C-alpha cells in the first residue's frame, strides 16, 4: 500500500484514500467491516437499482463488445435449476469487472500485458476472455462441473491471431492444495466476480487467496450487494490478512456501473520478522 491521503470536508475526516497493489488509482481504505456495510447499503441503496441491468440470463448467448472484439458468451440457463449452480449464466458483477479491466488498462490504471493472472470462480469466462485480450496470461479456474462451458467460451473467443495474451482453464476447489501452475510463479493479479456468496465459502476462499498471493499480487473482486451479513463476514475475516480498498464507481467503465455492485481491491499485509505490519 502506498502513502495514504485523507479527504477532509468541513474540517472533518471523511475517508482515507490509498493506492493498493498494482492498481494505480486511489481507493477508499476499508478499516472497519460494519462501517463499510453501513455505507454501502445506506448510501448506495442497492435494492433501489435495477437487477441484471447488463445481462440476459434466459438467453443461450450473451454478446458484448470489448477490446475491439465482439465476444459471444454461451450460457446454460437450464443449469440454474440445479441448487448451488450460478456460474452457468452471466451476472452484472462479471460484466462490470470485465469492462473495468478494459477501461483501467486504457486509462493507465492497470497494466495486464504479459502479467500472470488467476481468475477464481470464472463461470462463463467473460472476465478471463477480456483479460487475455488485454495481454494477460490468465488461468481461469472453477469447479469440475463448470469447466465444459468455460472451456467452450475460451475456445470460441480467445483463438484469434490478434489476441495479445492467452487463456487456459483449470479445475480448482477452494481450500484445496494448489497446482504449481497457479503458484509458480505466484500471479500478479487474482480476479473474481460474485465469489462472496455464503459464509461457508468465505473461509475456503480466503485460504485460497492467501496461498495465491505474494507481496506483489493484487486482488480485484466484484460482487452483487445481496446479503450484507455475508459481505461483512468476508470483510471482517479478510482484514486480518489483507489491506482492503473499495474502488469508487467513478473509476469504473462509464457505461458499466451499478449501485447493486461493489468492487474491492486487496493486497497481502507485509510480513517482517514474523509479525504482520498493519497499514498506517
């Protein structure tokens, strides 16, 4: 984390802005999970915004312009009837993350070309496709039963000669030991959309994030604001090991933002002589 700047209004401290990891724009430093939840639900008022503003979950295909390409993402709406299966269709948070990556690279806030990236819970694969188009060497991961659709979308969208990066697909169950392809070397970036969905999954998610992250790794997560209890549980646990910031919507792609979605950027707290150093 780089030096912080505290924004002041009428003589009162409002928020602390910092740069976290390799994301070059200042973000709001999250210090307290309950305070952050209060701000998100009271100020953004997510329930008043339209749900699924950028997706069509009943359709077999979703088309999106990104990085000068027309991506065609196959979906499997019928799979949504299976309990626990949400990655068979696209969600707004995935669209927003993909377009954010494009916008951040174009504006100089991110550099993805030649960088190693791991995506967690890749689902239909749109975010990974965008990252590859931007030059990343990305490994998209998900549960075993999600890989067929994921591979299909990668093969259909990341095969052209003018794709700057590359994309591969690997099975990953959060909490399990990691394949060396994911950790040697550790990734420059870890991405995830809608990966904070239940308290039961948070422990395994954070365990995987800690294994994936070195001191040079930047995590970018987006999620839909559905359950304040689950998000507070995640933030409370994450703050023990990570510096956490919230990305202001003014830094997102101007055409892809929603009060129902939050974007977080994280990096591991530094370790010195066996002791973690808290942010200033």
